[in-house]
C-alpha cells in the first residue's frame, strides 16, 4: 500500500522559515517525480515545486522562486520543501504527490509543476499559516 505523509507545517511569522517533509511507505520515492502543491481557502490547488526522478530537474512557481527549495534524501525515502522568507500569501494546506518518471530529451528527468492531473498518489496535507 502506497502512502505519503506530509509533516512540518505550522504557524510562522512573516519572514520565517519552515521545512516540510514528505515521507513515503510502500514506494521508493527516488523512482518518481515528486510535486509539492498547495491549496488556500476558497482557491484551487496549485503547483508549488517539483523534482524529477533521481537527481532530477527542479521547477518552481514564480512566486516562490528564490525562497523555496525542493530536495530529496533517498536514504530516508523523503522529499523536503524548505520554505524561507515566508509571506502571508503562502498560507495554505501543502500536499506532496508522486508522478511517473518523465524523461525530457537532452535535459534529463523532469516534472510538471503545473499539471496536478499528472500526479496519482497524494498525501493528506499539512497546514502552513503565515501570520503575525
């Protein structure tokens, strides 16, 4: 049984940092592209960042570029999302999800940060609240 569990969310002041973790069971995360998504109240789920299979290519939505970093720890079967310089507009429930490997010619293993329908296994989410 494949299961993804997110953790690391919480309440943080603007300008603060959090590190989200996505731990997998029943599947080896290194094989898959992994995406982080978020959903704020009353809004749709949007792609935040993703990383291709293995030591794959990383992508970020424009509003988090330079502030968020996605990474893998294969020994722990975990993917992280380091979030720095947090803003109130980053407040949302954050989800991780897996997608099949995506080979991009001449570039390597990539992922779709803006195509949530490509992702088939999802975690339950972790709440991130940025407020003073």
